[in-house]
């Protein structure tokens, strides 16, 4: 699982947890961690995907086959299994796909979240965490993002996450559903299959001995957080909800350090001991993306003591080691 974990998740032993998006990066690591904490985990899986980190973990879990669009399935899965904790991570998470085809993005990210929340409400689930995104804030001259800032998303993916974010919090103020929202930075680590993202693309390029492709001009600045730190943040927020704190609230989760795309590629190549230059294919910021954004996580730190444990170089080294051990995850 990576570096030594924090002591979060104390309220999860014996909990009955539903995770959507469990085959994704944070979902796969979180599901495995939940198993180690003694939770009874059920995952919603739309279709059988090629190798994911979840398949390679030792976590035991049960599977519900279906889609976020099936409200009845979600309600029966939660009700019949007496789920008490829902972690909703599933989403269409590719900005380019959202720009080209917004309807499926809004269906997955907005309607899907709404269906999960409604099923949780009807079954009186004790706690729910919904993954929003730091991009829900939209472009801002005032950085880092804080939870007090308005959500001013201006592109389809960002807008879909902002909408789900607002809907989720409305379920607390209107129905008393104990739900919290995470607004996380760019996550990275072993197990990410999405080669359109910078870190897995760079890892694949280093392993193959080719130049990593950068879709921008290399200047966009992002906040990068190692996946095990994201997992501990989820556990800390779940503990808060279990202790009657944080319902109806949003929590930023990030490193607070802005880094350029070129910084990431150069650091990974140096760690790997290879002399490879990036294949820079963009002339600016890709359409539909924000040029600069990073996060202030002091709210979560103040309530729980959570803070990132994994520095950039350690995290990138761990990520490269993971992909070298599991090259099938990056196979075309």
C-alpha cells in the first residue's frame, strides 16, 4: 500500500460500505484499505475492465454489476445489504471527452451522483462521501482554492463536478443526509490506467524508452497528491461523519504545492535515471482546462490532523516502481 498509513478509519471496522468507482485510481487503493480495516465492502462495477490495481490487491469484496443510471439497482444494493457508508467516486473523469461529448458526462457525473444520493437517502445511510474536484472552483486569480470560495466552473467536466457537489450538500440541508464532499487535487500513483493523464503517460514512456507526450506547452500548474494520502483523507472525513462532524460540508485535499507539467516529467526522468526529453505537442493550455490551480487543505488538517505524508520525489519513485512491477496495467 505504500508508506505507513495514518490512524484514520477507526470507525470502519465492521462497517458495510458501498464504493462506486472502485476500479479507478483512488477507488482501488481505498477499497483495499477498507478491507484491511475490517469493513465489509461492496463495489458497483459497470463492466469488466482490463487489469486494475483492485484486481491486484488482496482486498475481499462483493460485486454488484450495474450502472449509476439504474436508480432501482442502487437502491436495492444499498437497502438489501444494509449499507451504512457510501463512498461515491465513479465519474466520467476525462476533460477532453467531456468537451467532445458533454451529455454522457452530465449523465454520469450529475445524474449518477443524484441517483446515489437518493438511494442513500431512501435507505437512511449513516454517512456518504461524494467526490467532487478542485476544478469545480473554475479559473481564479485568487489561489490557492479555499472551501469558502464560490464554485465558478466554466467547462463541461468542471461544471458536472460543481453540480454534483451542490446537489450532494443540498441533501444534508434539505433531508438531513450526512454527506460530505471532497475537492481533491490531481491524484497520482500506481494503478492509474488513464494514459491521457500526465503521470501514467510519463511512466509508460520511461518504461518503453520513448519521449513522454505533453498535451499542453508544459506550463500549466497543478497540485499533485499521492494516492495513499488521498485514501487517508477519505478515511479521516468518514471518521468525522461518524463522529457527527462535517455533514453538508466540502473538504479540500491537496499538497498545496503548484507544479508545472514539465516539472513532473523532468523529475520522473531524473528519478528513473534516463535522459529523455518531453514531446511537447501543445502551444498553450488544452481547451477546457484551467491553467493554474492548487489547494489549501488547512480545514481538513485543523479538524483531523490530516496532512500529506508522501513528498513528490518519493511518490513518483513509488509510482514508477509499481508500474515496472505491473506493466500490463499500462499496456495499449
